[in-house]
């Protein structure tokens, strides 16, 4: 017959093993189900893309694919950002072109005028807003990569705005995720990620924009951009004299089928749609 002390020790050992098993099981359940607590209200969430199906339809359309083929079929113009050449309007622009697909669109957010002016509080929902969508190619074509840009259509939906050389914007936009927003400061071509209320640089221009710091609070960042751009916002003297930096969108027709495409040169070549359609234009890059 076992002594009471021995029985107690065996029972304690079995209880200990059972506790360990339960703890491991609970851990496994948590790893599948995620944290039980709700995310803080101030957590930035991935940007919600309105009319996302329309954006998908646009990047998968024959018109957008043909625009990409036209862009890739013409060598990048040399001679700076003012170098422009017409893109031949072939009946089948993709004939003889290596196979490629266009990836699903990603959101590109930018700092808002209110945040720059200091009239909006330094919180994620007020600091950055959706500006456009970008979709890169699944693979390089003739050793070139390209990015499709979509602009919002008045009344809802999305349409082709431009095709640009490279895929940097799509790469940065793809770094967004749960609790992490990615946004740009287009005036200096800086890319950042916003975690809660902490701003971190993603490229050299952004690091320079933060004065070499690896991170800073959103409120500190607001002070920086206010000092840089508050007197250069739309409708300011700086803007009306045509000296604003960054990207603008010229409004016009939404159709791209009857628009003559142009290829604009420089370090960031772009296919723009002339004749009054939406296009991205590069203005003076000096914000000072």
C-alpha cells in the first residue's frame, strides 16, 4: 500500500503535467485565433480602398494592358524630364511582347494639407489620406519594370492615370499591413511607415526628411512638414506661381480609348495620356 505522501506526490505530478498540456493548448489556440484583446482605437489600419472591384477590373482590362505594352515598347526618352515623344498607336500593342500580368492594386497614401497646415490633429486618420492606387507587373519585360497608376473617377470607380518606369511605389505600398500604414511625402519622394503614432523612414529621402533619425512621433513629424510646406500649400503664392513640388492630377475625360499617349522622359519616365485626360505631371522638385 502506498503511503499518503507518495500518493500526493503522484497526484501533484499528474496535475503539473495536465496544467502544462492545458497551457500549451491554450497557447496554440491563441496563436490561431489571435490576441483576445481588441486593438487600441488609435491603431492605424490598412487603407480601405473604395470601389476595389472597379480597381481590379481596371488593372485587368485590355485598355490598361495595351497602355503598358505601348509604354514598354518605346525606349525611355533621354534628355531630362522635358523630353517627350509620341507613342505609336499599334493595332495590337502587345504583339510580340513577353508574357506578363498586372498585380492587384495597392493604396498609396500621402500626407494631408490639414496635417501639413497644423489644423488637423496628429492622428493616423487625419495625417494621411488615400491618393491613388498602384499596380506593378508580375515580372520584368525586356529588362524593364513598370507601374500602373489609377486615379479616382468622379462619381466612383477608378481609371488609368499613368504608366511609370520602375516599381518602387508598389514595393513601398506593399509594406502596409495590420497596424502599419505606409505613406509618402511626395515633395521629397520620401516613404514612411506609421506604427501607432510613430513615424519610421523607409528610404534615404525619408531618413533625410527626419534629420537622420530612425523614428519620431507623429506630432514631431507634423512640426517638420509644417515648417517645410505650410506656406506652400494649394492656393498659396508659392503654388499659384507654379513652384509647388510633388504630383498633381489634371482633371478631364475619364476615357483612355481615344487619347494620344506620350512618353515623358527623365529619371522617372511616365506614359501620360494627353488630350485632357488625367495625367501625372512632375513639377519643380525644389520645395525651398
